[in-house]
C-alpha cells in the first residue's frame, strides 16, 4: 500500500505537532495515521471510526505496514471514550461541519484537556467556525488547499474565550497568507453571494444582510489585489 496522502490530508497532517499522540476521528482507511507514523510525525496514533467496515479496512492497512504496535484502532462514536487515549492532537477530516461540531461538543475532553484540534469540514465550514468561536475555541491557524477542489483546514484549541467574527469573516476564515488560493476562495464566495442576492431580489425578498456580506467580501478582495 502506498501511504502517501492526497493534498487535503497532507495539509491536515502538516499541522500535527511533532511527537504528539494523535487520535484520528473518522479514520476510514487509516491512511493519515499510517502517514503520521511512517513520517515520524506522531509518537502514537489511535485510528477511530464509528463503522465496523472502515475499522476493519484500517486494521488491514495498519497490519500490512506492521504498525499494530503504534496505531490502535477503536470502533467508537466521535470522542466517546477518548479520555482513555488522552491524545494531544485530534484530527477530524472529511465530514460535514455540523457533524464535526457535534462530535466535539458531545465530549468534555476538548474543553478539559485542550488538545490541538485539526479540522477539515466538507460542508458548512462557516457554521463550524461560528460554533467553535461561540463555544470558546480559539482558531489559531487556517489553511486552504487545492486537491480536486478547494478545501479549508482549521486549527483550533479551547481557551474558554468566546469570540465573534463578522458573517464575511466566518465565510472567508482568517488567513495571514493572502495567496492565490485565498483569492480563488474569496472570488468563489463573491460569485456565490452575487447569485444569492440576484435570486432573492427576483423573489422580492430582503437582501440587506447578503449585500453587507458581499460588500465586506469585495473590500477584502480589493485589499489583496
Ligand atoms: C468521508 S470519510 C473521511 C475519511 C478520512 N478522515 C478522510 O478525510 O479522508 C468519513 C469517515 O467518518 C466516519 N464517521 C462518520 N461519523 C462518525 C462518528 N460519529 N464518529 C466516528 N467516525 C465517524 C465514517 O465511517 C467514515 O469512515
């Protein structure tokens, strides 16, 4: 098996702290856990998944690499029983933003132990940001990565301080590196909001909220030209 990761998972892996104990929630094939051990990034990884099928695939792939001693497989719902593993880093990739937040909020572990959370949501990334910030998680870093499409990776940790971002900031994320991908990301959002406003206007609906978001997005775009 080739343990090289796709760009999306590679980007998530780049935020794992060197020497950390890691839990990969929703591990599926366990490519990420295998990579983290093979590349000497993590000291140990627990590959977790709610479904037996992925857990079995994970076990097979891990055993093919002879890594059973450093990668355990746990068949569990979200962070259920995570206290026994006590990971320093938790990775949750490839799920919807609402599911990711449900998983985080259903356990006290991330608040009590403050592990680094590396999250990559397939949908509702803005809602995930809003829920995290409102619940006292500090978004420390973000990254954009282009694989088959643009993906966003959020790195955060609980510190108990609630934060409020504007609607536009929740959509864009806060990126220190205003690179080409960031431009593509903002352009996509501008296009999306232009279409939403057009549709709402056609239906004679109030567009003031969307117009405010669009204006903020356009201002941000102008700042990075
Ligand atoms: C689309 S795959 C993503 C796999 C990998 N993390 C990635 O990003 O490529 C989603 C995985 O999450 C698992 N999953 C869904 N809900 C879960 C939950 N509540 N707890 C743990 N795993 C879950 C699924 O069984 C599936 O294997």
